[in-house]
């Protein structure tokens, strides 16, 4: 007899989803969709695009869970989910770019650090986390998209609604600032 779904970690839930377990999929969605929506809304202010990307992401998860389940251990299920969502968001921007300007990137509030930023700093930790917190929000966005989310310059440009040259400049400025902070 297996443990109740609410006691299983995300990796185990994905493995059950790979076997066609709808209840495991519902639990995975219940557990991951709130933070996924928040992260997507930080990158896109258009709720329609966010809803579309969420739907496409979880459909892809349902269809491709076997690929994650069969892969060698080394990546987290939540990282895998975010990679799918980030790429779907870039795809949505590309589709819309043919018809209109991409929606502007969500503004980063200056009031307090977001939970995502605190988690990022805690994950990275120590001096690197402190250096990340000291970066200007526009530099941190580019660094996060390119380094942590693994997006290319072009994908980052589409995601943030910026010219590629601006993304390259901000990435370089972020690297320089990180080097200075860590020296």
C-alpha cells in the first residue's frame, strides 16, 4: 500500500503521473500551480497568456511525465516543471510577436523581496545570495532568466520584452556587479 498522495514528494508524484495516475496529477497541480502562476505573472502581466501557459505546461507534464520518470536522478521535479513553463512562456510570446508587441514584463516591486527571491538567495546562499540581493531588479531578472532558468539571450529578450542587445548589456553588467560583490 502506498503512502497518501499528500505525503509524497513532487518527484514521486511525477512518477505516478507517468503511470497515468490522475489523482497524483491533481495533487501535483494543487501543490505546484500557485507558485507557478506567481512566477509566470512576475514575467508576464497578461493574465490570459499566463492562463494559457499554465494550461500548456500541465498538459505537457501529463504527456511527458514518463520522460522525467525515466531520466537519471539529478534534477528536481519542480525545476523540470519550471523549465517547461518558462519555455512555454517564451513560445507564447513568440506566437504573439507575429501579431503584436509582446506584453511588458511585470514590474518588480521595490517594497520587499519576493518569496522567490528569498528562496533563490537561500538556495544559492552566503556571499552569492547577498550579491544577488544587491543587484538592481532589471539585472537580477536577466541573470535569473539566463542562468537559473537556462534561457538563451534571444529567449530572455522575448520573455522580458527587451531588445537582445539590452539583454546582453544587462547580463554583462550583472556579471561585473557579481564579480565585484564577491571579490
